[in-house]
C-alpha cells in the first residue's frame, strides 16, 4: 500500500470550493492534473477522467464514485485492469477553517503493482496533486 496526501488552505467557503471541484466540464480550463473529466457527480456513478502526472504520460481512468457529500467529501475508486492489480481510492475532503476551507487531497493505492510504481507515484502523481490544489485555490478565490 502507498498513500499520497496533500493539503492547502483556500480563502473561500467550502460551498464555493465544492462548486469548482464538481464542475467537471470546466476542468480543461484550469486543472493541470485532471485535464478532462466527464460524468455525473452522484454516488455510484462512473466518471471518465484523463490524468496527467508531472513528467509522465496522460492516462485515462473510469473510477466509480463512492461518496458525494456536498461541500464535505468527494471519494472515488479507480482500478487498472482487474481488482487487486492497481487500485486507487481518491478523496477530496473539504474542512471549514474560519471563513475559508482546508482542502485535503489524498489517495491510497493498493494492489500487486503498487510496489513497482510507488516511486513514480511520489515523483509524478504527488506533485500533480499539489499543482491541482494550487490551481483550485486560485480559481475558487478568484471567483468570489
């Protein structure tokens, strides 16, 4: 198992951050990590995502939404191939901090391929999480 975790403080209320986070169609305009996103943000739905790790090749995933708790949590499970090969449970957690929001973005990777990919996840995926956090912060603060 490998876990990646990042956090950022955003000077916007959780509802504003949630609105930007769940506006999947706008991702190509601002998101340097998830460069394309389609689907309905409802529990059980499948999303179609194209992710661009830093210094890596873009990949498509079709995760299933596990949790959709408006202005609080968005969680999905994505798999590469069959279950247990390379599974990633991704979460965006929005925590109120005064008038703003603390965004926590993390992913837990499990499966037989994880030990082989752990270093590239830390080198390419973690910086992509951080870049997305910064871009979401800028977008949410700008649209106030």
